[in-house]
């Protein structure tokens, strides 16, 4: 066993760290306050190659591995979680399904601009009535000659409504086998009549990211827009979500690290009772716990990412990484505010933003509860399956 | 145009440096090592010239084995190949030895232009570029603030003590560039992956025609730089402006 990163992984991490520190971090507070979508930073991340990072050169990728992608997400999130989720959703949810399931023709049509970060592609699974119960989705696509007609709504969708959003892959019901839904993935280009993008939600955190509700009313797309095999949508999106969990874990590690970074800057400066608060064990123990939890979360993330790189399903390790890392992020944000005292409650320092940005990590791409169900199911197997 | 760019891996300048009290050398163990940020300007200058006028950039470095990481960063930025001279006998090499080694390594390949920074961010001797030029028998154009090339002549605006001067030089020559001569590009992630397959030659002293003679330069003593005096705070009690005028006159700036 070897916990060392390769020379390339280190180079990716160092480059992303430098880029995030120089280009993203100085803009993070403004983006949070203004809720402006970071077009310039998305373009810069595109020039760096971040959107192409974990994909093979044969499909136009940069040829990096999944661990490198996780290192990149950690560093971007360390500077700004909203930029990180924009990148993560574009790569894990927008591009990955196309790389895995799209035909060469579909890839040729959409992928080059997406891999360059010039356009963004969204992924629509969640609906107003189906969140954790993802398979409970109700959006449907009825065949009509060579077209499919989509009706339904999607909720909490990232990257669908920006000026550079090119389209969305939606999970829809395309038929029934008795009482079983046939679910399929369908690509819908922006501007298709009947596809409307709602206003941006006002969110607790991730202010600069683009999150909206989507509506489909008699929205006609050609059959050729099916991504992958008709009727296999469920297993496809479960696969996509499994990889996505690892990416969200990496993002959470970055946010948790940002909390610790800020505390380490603050505690030698802040004086109480005549000494820096770094001298108090009450402070030291909090920092020691944060550092330990962050390292544990990082190693769980790398473990799951290494499985992806080895061509194995990350499965329960993805759930453990996502569960632990997202809870570590909220715990670190909580302690970071506590260490900063009143200053932590004021928006002049970044810890208040970290606190707001952390919570959604326990919700998006599978709640902590869903992760625990998956982990328990792996432990107990058939014993808990309904007869 | 074939361009050789000299680069150096140094202890991360963002971490506080420490001198070994007996050798007076910078401690390098246990400190993150990075490509000298000053070298990024030279790499960028080389890449920009090669992109505009054809040719390739080759980076040349002397240092311990782990300096390959600095070379890889240059390769990820777009350099075509790299040379590292690593040899235990070169630990603590002085400026002239460094120049001899770099010049010998440069001479192994074709070159029309050698680009360096004005000095390294750790050692600061600032004499290596000129020494390389002398050893190669070509002119040195130093402290470039801007560089242009018309296909045959380099036009360089140089930083001088009093301002700038513009000089022209034919090739081959050695060009040292100041920080700020350009805005160095980030390496790209594709570049990092591509760096894997670019040629990186590792050489030792045996591969070069360099004889290490007696020590040319020895650091005898190290003293802290004299502390600067703190400034004077002028409290404005109504005569503040007068007092500031007086101080500026004393300083002969007005």
C-alpha cells in the first residue's frame, strides 16, 4: 500500500492550488455577495483543462485519472465551493453521462465545447415530487413518430440556465413493463420549444452557482437524442451518481480544509486574556479534531477514487466518502465559526460563507440518510431486503 | 529558433528560509520545492518567441534529482524537452561552476537564444547569465523588460538604474528577463499529462566536459541585513502638511 500521489497527481494538485489561490479565492466573497455566475472563472477553468481532466484523450479528454479530478475539486472548493459545484456538476453530471453512454455522433456534436468549458450541460434527475426516491420520477416522454414528446418538471438543477448552458440530459419515463417504469436518458438542447428554464433559486449557500427548476411542456426531441439504451436509465444514473458522490466528497474535503486554513490564520492573531487564542487547549483541541477528520475524509475520498481508477465500482466506499466528508465539512464550518466567535458570524470573514456553503453537501447527490441506507444495505445484504 | 531556458528549483519562497550555520547554505530538506517563480517569465518569453517564429524551447537545469518536478512544470507549460544535470559533486556549487555546467549542457543541443531570469530567488548572485554568455562566447543582453524579434534581430528594452534603454542584438545571445516582462501562462492539465512523454535527459558531470577545479568562491561569513529604520508618522495638528513638505524637501524628492 502506498499513500503517495504520483508526480502527475502532485502537479495537478499544485497547479489547481495555485490557480484557485490566485484566480478564484480573491473573487469568492464578491461572487457570494452578488450571486453573479462566474463566467470568467468558468472560462479560465476551461482553458486550464479542468472540464476535460478525468476523460480519456480518445474522447477529447486530458487523460487524467479520477484521483486527479478529486484533487482539482478539493483545491477549487478550498477557494470557493460555488465554483467547485459548477465544475463538479458540469463534469460529473453533464459530461460523464455523454462519455459513458452517448454515441460517437452525439459526442462529436456536444462534447468538444463542454470539455473546453465553453458551454455547460446539465443533468435533470430530481423532481419536485422525487428527491431521495429518485426512481419515483414522473416526467415522461411519449413516442410520436421519430420524436419523443417530454412532459414534466425537474427541480434543483445545476448549470441549466446560464448564458453558456447548451442543454440538459433528463431522466424520463419512456414506457412501462407492467408496473415497472422504463426510464431513459434524453438530451434536450437549450432553445428546444417547450423546454423552459425557471428563475434561479435563492439559496442558503453556493450563491454563485446556477440552480433552477426546469419545465417541459409538449417538448419534442428527436429519438436520436436518447443517451444510451432506451429503458436503461435507472442503472445509468445510479452509476453516474456513484461516481458523483466521490466528487462531492472531494469538494467537501476542500471546504473543510478552507475552514481549517482560516482558523490557522486567525488563532495566532486573535488575543484574549493577554495571549493569542492559539495558546488555549480549547482552541487547540478543536483544530486537532478538524485536521484529523479532514485527513480521514480525504483518505476515504482517495480510496473511493482509486477504485474508479482501477475500473471497479466505488460502491459503498463512495457512500462512506460522501457521508463522512460532507458531515466533516459542516462540523468544521461549525467549529470555525465558533473559534472566530462574533467575527465568525459577520460576513467580512469567509467563515460565515463556509458555514452556509457546507450544509448542502449533506443533501445534494444523495442525502446522508440515503448514504447510510446504502452502507447498511451493504452490511446486512439480503437480511433487510423486502420479501 | 531553438531556445534554451535555464530554470532552477528552489525552496518555496512562501516559506521562511533558513541558513545552515556551518555551510551558510540554504536548508533545502523538509521544505517544499518549487520552480523559481522568476524562471516562469523566461519560460513564457521563450514559448512566446517559439510560437511566433517557430522552433522549440528546451529547459536546462542543474540541481538535485527532485528538480525534475520543476522541469516537468516547464514541460507542462509547453517546453518541448528538458535537461537536468544532477551530480552529488555539484552540491553547493558556486555561481561560476553553475554557469560552466549550464553552458556545457546548453552546448549539447542546438541553440539560437539562451534565456534566463536576472537572478535566482534563493541565491541572488545575479552573475550566472553573464557568465554563461562569456563561456559560450556570445553577447549577454540583460534585465529585459520587453522583448521583440523581427526574424533576425532582437529588440530589448532593458531596465537600468536610471530608467530603461533599448538595445538590439543578433543571435545567438543570452537574454536575461526581469519579473514582469510578460504574464506567464499557467501550465494546462493536458500539458501535465503530455509532459510524461516529452524527452527529459538526465546528465551527470561525466556527461559534460566540465572539470571541477579548486573552489572558486567560498562564503566566509553571513550577517543579517541592517534593519531599516521605521518611518515617521506625522500627526496632523494643523501643521501636518507643512511638516510633510519639509520631509520631502529633505529627501530631495521635491
